[in-house]
C-alpha cells in the first residue's frame, strides 16, 4: 500500500482482508522494504505474481494466466495506490523485478465510483483482487468481494450525500447471500 492509501476513506484494499483470510498488507517505502514482505516472497509455499498492466513490464515477465508448480499457491501482489503512485511503486521496487507480472484483461470497465482513473479499464484494488480470486478458481470469494465492494460504495456515497443506507437495495441483497454461507 502506498503510504497514504490506507488513510483514504475511499480505499478498497482493506475490503480484501474482510473476504480473504490469507491477506497481508505492507506499506510501500521508496528507499526500503519491509523484511516480512521479503520473507513472504521467499516462502516456498507461494508462487508470487505482481498484478499490473503488462504494458509497463518487459514482455518476458508478462503472463496472462495463473500457473503454479505443484504444491504452490498463487500469491497476488497488488499495488494499492492511485495509478500514478502505483506506476512509481512498480518502477521503484527492485525486489519485485524478478517476479512474473500478471496482466489482467477485464471483460468490463471499472464500476468503482469513488475515484476515477482517466482510463476505464483501470480497476480499483478490490476489483483487481476479485479477478485474481476468480483466476485462482475461488469464484465464491470473488463474488463475495464484488458484493462487498458494491455495498461499501453504496454506504460511502450515501454518507457523502447525507443519505441513510438502503439496506434492501440490490447491493445489500447480493451481500446478504454471502453472510449466510
């Protein structure tokens, strides 16, 4: 996470931890790296993937599918920041340079309404995580995260416009399905 990203009320990175038990969050530093992150990247149970648009990486690093060796689980590294900050994080994190870059090709434009990118195919962190979960065959977690993002967005926009949340709208009904499972 970029250093100020967790403080932004519109940040969706925290939603991932509500759905995915094995979630880790580290603050990005331009001049250093959290040793716990390096330990995680070196842990043999994981196959790390930096999730980022392939256009910013050397073609030899870019993959479009999640393939792991037997006994390894995918470890998706998401750069939680604005697009400008995320590009800087990607360029200035040499400890990620040897890892494959998973370049997602979303079938739909972002539905994130709290902040806008200049490009509709740029997704918010929770949308990226949901696509990663789907690629890792955890469709239920992907759908739960999508539903949680929609409910979060409704609450955020309601508070911003001084409206009470409609707990019976489509976003909350979709989320309620996962609360029962």
